[in-house]
């Protein structure tokens, strides 16, 4: 499977690693945002990135 990545809508950062994401606390379902600019990242994409093997 090809590695997942996401380009942040806010700052343009290419999110490829779990350390680039920040979990939003206090929500019923897991919600994620960019660790740099705090723009929301789609949950499906964030979960895929969080669970992939790091190169």
C-alpha cells in the first residue's frame, strides 16, 4: 500500500507522519488538526496517517 499523506488547507504543509498531527481533546469521536496551524484534518486521512509505518 502506498504511504498516505495530506496537504493542509491552512498552511500547505504536507502531513505524512503522526507527529505532524494533533488530536483535538473533548470530542466524542477522534478529531485531528494540523500541528502547525491547527486547521482541521479529515478524520479518515488522519487515522490512516497515524497507523501507517514510519519510513
